[in-house]
């Protein structure tokens, strides 16, 4: 009898789902389709971004920089009030002020590159910054398709200084800043997945474009693995503030990444990302969806996520760089087994810099 009732309930559920009408789509003048006519105006902007900012849809320095800019723009916010407007584009609209902030070294090059493109659109600074981040990230194989919401008002004022976590900060300080912006330690680690396609320009100014992992053009979990490997060298002019020994020549390991990977509050979140592509993508997408609407009235925003290009998939297992293995891992999470990972054949590589930095 119980089984019969369960079968009946499941049948009703299937019938109810079948009765739900499919989402209606609007065909724009450009031929693309979207769920909301207001989003049609964004397709030409996406094309503009790809051609004038992202070098024909490359996962290059400009795409990496767009993602960095969205974080630096949004994180200057507090759920308790008294700080910036969050994801409002103030870092672009008030670039002269915010690029001078302590943690924004090199950001002026990003805003200088984005401003002429932004001025060709009718978007507010906030909508432009966060659309550019979503589109640029989509150019990187393995990335999740980030959400995008349209309708941020123009920013009213610059965010205050000293609201952006820095590589020299302690884990306690970093987690406190994230918590003040509304993020848990797990979400903070998720956002650091952005470092898989990032590079350092100003930690050591003698080696601009130094990547944080050996696959900076693929949105994979390699950075979470390589941060845990035993350090051997500095890639440039010796030890710099915010830098610790790297396992690979040509690669930089941020002090903040390393201490977060080792801290008991975050180590298991860090390890869970390794060789777990779908999990990493989901965690990053969810954390970015939250970051990119910080401080905004989401009831007034229009979901235009379907204008964001679909990234190419990455479904390979990551590997230890050549000459490294499990014995080189500085395991900090004792609650779960470290994943089984094979090693690339050959001698230890030298990671080349990211072009265009």
C-alpha cells in the first residue's frame, strides 16, 4: 500500500513538471535569444568586449584582469554598513581615487584598458565591470558560466581604502574581512579559485605576469594542488612581501594562499577543490553570484545570465607537475584522504609568464 501511494505521488510530480510551460524566449534584433527583452542590448556589448578587450575571446591577461577588477570593486563593502557600495563599479567610475589604494597596485592598468570600452556602451560602471568579468571568465576553458544581473545604478562614491584583503594579511584578518562582507571561510576559499587564471604584476615588479599555477589559461584546480607543494625557490628578485617559496621556477606562491591552505579553518575546504572540477566550478559560481550583487537591490536587477558565453569544458584529471608526487604535498587537512593524482613525465618545468602583463 505504501509503495502504491509513493508511485501515485511520483506520477503526480511528473505530471506537474510536464505541465510547467517552458521558459519563453525573446528573439533579439541581432538574432540571439534571451529570456528578457531588456537583455538584448547586451549582446552587442559582449561582442564589443570580446573584440576590443579580450583579443577575440582569449583567456588572456585582460580576461584575468577583468575578474580581478570585479573582486576589488565589490569587496569594499560591509554587511554592517559604513563602507562602500559593493558591486557598483566605483572602482571604474572613481578610478583616480580607488586605484591609489594600498591593495590596488596595477589596477590602474585594468581601468585604463576598460574605460574606453565602457564609454562606448550605455551601461553603468557596475554593470560594465561585472559583465566584463563574466564574459572574460567564460573565455577560460573549465570555468563555470557566471551569472549576470543587469540594472545596477551609478555608483555614488568611491569605496574606502583598506577593505581589500592583501597577500601579507594573516588568515584571521582575511577571514574577518570576508565575514564583514558576508562571506564564510568556505566561500572565501571558493573565490580564490580565481587564482587558477591569475598572475602577479606588482608583488615582484621585476617579473610581471608571473602565474600562480602552471596552467594559467585553464580554469582548473591546479592552483589548489600546487600551493600545497613544498617550496624551493623565488621566481624573481628574491623574497618579496606577500610571497613565499614556490615549488616551480616561473611560478609565484602568494603568502595568503599558502597560509589559507594550511589553516585548520580553511585547509579542508582548500583540499576539497583538488581534482574536483565540478565541485570547484559550482563553489566558485555560487560565491561569485553573491559577490557580484553585493550592496545591490536584487529585486530591481534583471537576470541576463543567458547573454554570457558558454565556456569550453575541461574534464581531465589534473596532475602533479613533472618531478613532483604525493611526498611533496604539505597536507594540512587530516579529516579526509588526499586525492590520488598521477605525475606528468619529464623534468620539472619552468612556467612562462602570462603575455601582455
